[in-house]
C-alpha cells in the first residue's frame, strides 16, 4: 500500500482538485440562497419598493373552452398603472389586446370595436392589471402568503440565463391567487426563482385557475426593476 508521503505530488494535487470539484458541485446542487422565510420576505420587499417592473405571464396549457388569459406582457408600476398587451382566448380563438390600466379603470382595444373601450377585465378572466403590483393583492402578496416553503437548487435564469438564482417552493391558497386570476380556486403549488439580491425573477403557479377545468401552470417573469413610466389614460 502506498504511504501518503510516497504518493507523487502531481497525483496528490489531482486528488485534491477532485475533492474541491465534488464539494463545489454538491453546494451548487443544494442551492446557496437565504433561508426560505428570509428570501421570500426580501423578494416581497423588493417588489413593493421598486417603482416598476417589466413583467410577462404565459401558459402553454390553457384549458380548452375557457375564456381566459394566455399571455400578458408590459410595464407595471406602483402608480398603480399598467401599459402592455394581454392575450385572451374567447371561443377557442386567441386575441392580443392592447391594455392600459390607470386611475382605477382598465382600457382596451377590444377586437372588432373601434378605439379604446373602458372594460371590466373580470369578464375576460383577467384581473385589473394595475393591481398586479399591489402589496396586498398583487404578485408580492403571494410571497407573503406562501406556506411550507423549502429551498431548492441553484439554477440559471434571467436575461440570457446570465444570473444564478435560487429556487423556493411552497403552497398558496386560491383565495390569494384569485387576486391574480379571479376564478382561481383550491390550493396552488408555487416555485419562485430569486436572485442573491432578493429580486423575484420568475414564479410558476400550478393549480385550478378556471372553473371545472384541469390544473394548469402560469409562468410569470419580472425584469428591469426600477422601471419608471408615466402611464396615462388613452
């Protein structure tokens, strides 16, 4: 048997490098973020403190036959206000609708009608998008109401996958999620991706969003914290 001091130096160096590599890999796989309660609280605070963000919402499995939201994209601010587009599905056909929400009203360029219309977004299975940044009823409220949160792996994400994010998973009740999608019911599984700086970058919400339909998943992304935009009624 070889004695430790008899092992050639190059072999000892290679073995040490291998141990370091395995240790680093293990740390990477187990996540390196903050404890769940601390991370979710920091992410909520970051959303509540920022002037605005660019957000997207998307699903690939909107149930057939429902009137609901397939996509949304735009700037949401704490005015509160929103300026962007929402893609809704009506009678099996998708329509991309320009939307401005400000001053407690939601305006949309509804298909087959001229100009901007003052609408009730609930008729399309959508929330008032200006409220998506509300500390009490917007996306940050999901973070505060998440139960059973656990920390997962470190993953790549953000623009061009340039950030290292930590995943956190838990559950949120339908009463809370219904502020985002009014017809949501039951309990929802949630997975968040959060930066080391405490910014929520992505949220996956899985559950029953529409009455008498199967569970589905919405993915929401948050970019460009600190966005400022003067949004006014059209």
